[in-house]
């Protein structure tokens, strides 16, 4: 981690990045997921990848600009 980044921010970035990577893997590999017997569509993982990845990038950019200023 960069100097000046708060530990919670680093944990959040890592978590959101991991979620995004797993969602992308499901989207590409077509893993089936069901919750309480209801199948979750593959396209939902594409949306989840964009959202989780976007949050990770925004957190990183925000902490990076704060750390350098």
C-alpha cells in the first residue's frame, strides 16, 4: 500500500477488486449460481463486475489524490 493510505481504504479496495475479479470470472466462464433455488442470470455478474470494479477504482483514485496532495 502507498504511504498515507488508511488501512480501511486499502481493505475496501482489495475487497471490491476481488469481488470484481470473481464476478468477471463467473461472467466469462459461465458459472451457475442459485440463491434459495433461484438461478442468478449471468448478465447480473457483468453488472456486478462493473459496479464493484468502479467502486474499487474510485476508492483508489480518491485515496491516491489525497495521499499525494
